C-alpha cells in the first residue's frame, strides 16, 4: 500500500510556473505507475499526465502538452509536475494517484488507480 501527499499548489498569475510534488510512503514506490488528475469546480476529475514506474514513459492530456512536464525520483519516492505558462483554465485541485504495475505502461483513466492523495489547489488569475 502507498500513501500520497501533494504539495506545491498556490495562487499564480497567467503565464507563471508552478511545480507540484507528490511524496509517497512505502518501500516499493518504484513499482508504481503514477498519474496526475485535476478537478475544477463543477466539473469531473480529468486526466493531466501519467508516468511509468521507472519514468521513461510519459503521457499528457492535449490541454497541457508542451507546457507540463512529469518526472519522478524513485530514490526520494517523489514525483513532480512542472507546470509552465499556466492558464486560467488550469485552475483546479490537482490530485496525485498511484497503482502497482509490473510493466512500463502508463495509465490515463481514473479507474486505473488504486491510491489517491488529498489534492492541492492551483489557482491561476488573469
């Protein structure tokens, strides 16, 4: 089992950058694929980015491709979402999610993930 704690959210202006972190507990973090999802007020939670268990493979939603970068440091049991050129429509609560996998696959749907963090708020003002 793994527990996830997100951090790094905040209030920024359009065009600014933020880096979200997600710290995990557990001894086998390197066997977990990880994803970021976000949920804006009144909207469903949506996929943002995913990374394979050792990090060579990533996948991004079209809305963030070219602006967000997902990376991981398995030794620190932490993943990072670098968000550049933020837009108002990026405003949401961002959630980190993880699932065990024996492969290098990435996973892009909510139901793929067994473990979730509590979320961190990102607010982008114009």
